[in-house]
C-alpha cells in the first residue's frame, strides 16, 4: 500500500479497510505501507519468495509498476486497488475505482496473463514513453508539484510545450529503419496514459505486441494546434500521429533520452532497446 503523498489518517483508513475486507473473505493477509520509492518492489519480492498466493498493489501507477516488476515471470498474481492520479492499467483492466470493490475482486478473481514491456532493462505494464511525455512526467512527479489528476497534467502540458525542443530519433525495427523528429514516442501495452488520456486506442494488454506510437513534430504550428488532442485523448485523430505493432524496437538519438515507465521518469542514454514479454504477468481483477 502506497504511503506516498498520503495523510496519516487516509493511510490508516486504507489499512483498516484492507484488514476488514480480507478478514471478511476468510483470508489471512499482511498489510504493509511503503515508506519510499522502491519499497513496494522490495515488499513484493519478499512476498513472492515467501509463497504468497496474491500480492495487491494499492496505489498509483508507480506503485503498480514496482509490484508488477517484482512479480513478472512468476506464478504469483498481481491485484490492484487504484489510488493514484492516472490509474492507467487499472482503467485498462476495468478495475473499479472503489477500494472495497477492487480489493474484493482481486481476492476472488481468477488469474489471467497479460504482457509486460521492457525498455533499457526496466519493465512496464502499461505505457513507456520517450520525449515530451517523459518531460511532463518528470515535472508532474516532482515533490514541489501540488497539482494532481487530469487538471494538473493539463496545466503542466500547456506550460511545458512552448519551451520544449523536440528531438530527432532513429527508430529501428526488424523490418524498417525510420528517422523522425518527434514530440514523443510511446510504447503502449495499454491504451491510455491514465485519466482517460488515450494514446494507443488499438493496443491490447494480451496481444503479444506493443503499439509503437509516434507523434511527429512536422512544424511547431502543427504541434501547438494538436496539443488539445494530446490532453483530451484524441491525438490519434491528428495527422501527426502514427502507430504500428512491434515486438522489439531500438531507438537512438544524438542526445541522451529521458524516458518513463508507467509514468516514472528515468534518464537514459543515446541508445534504448525495448521489447515485449508476452504473458509475463498474471493479474487477478
């Protein structure tokens, strides 16, 4: 259970609810509250090694990513109680936003397999991105940012675009090599970043592929005129948007690239390799 940005009273209420629901269903559960970045991953690894039948991530996309990364390629399934700003994977899987309903569904659900993506050695379960979305993610996740949710994302996007310099990327797949100047490049396992901001409407979490989405910068005017589509989730209708399914891809740039995995920004190098791992994660929803 994520303790980040949470008031003690809110976290305490969540702990009490988790214990009440699990006890009511006849389950024995250990409930932990994370204390820092990376703590959820460590707790999930310990639970997996200890023979847990299910590990539930109660938090936002970052918490879900940490727990999923620890459980991938194993038999212990992931449950999700969404409690973040975006909740991208939870929305993709149709998980209720109501904690008691989501937790009950996870405890009662049958496991199903979904894919995981990997970029530069980091796993993601929803979306990874390079360029402007990673830039905004870094600002959005900064401790000094008080704005959360869709409104906060929209404000940061609008404030950031004017000064942002788009990069030129070489994109290599087994059947093609493309050079493009892009606002962003997304590798989508799910359809949306979160908050119903759709970037890859045809993506599926269990199709054995990632949707490689490119939002080009053909001109600054074209980019600015399409900005509202990026915020409201209709960018796939703009002529600067394109998508194709891939199983692996290499992306190169002269300058080091910032990227994100499920909204968590990471500073990368000039060469990034990404791939899909079909059916790598079991989920109960």
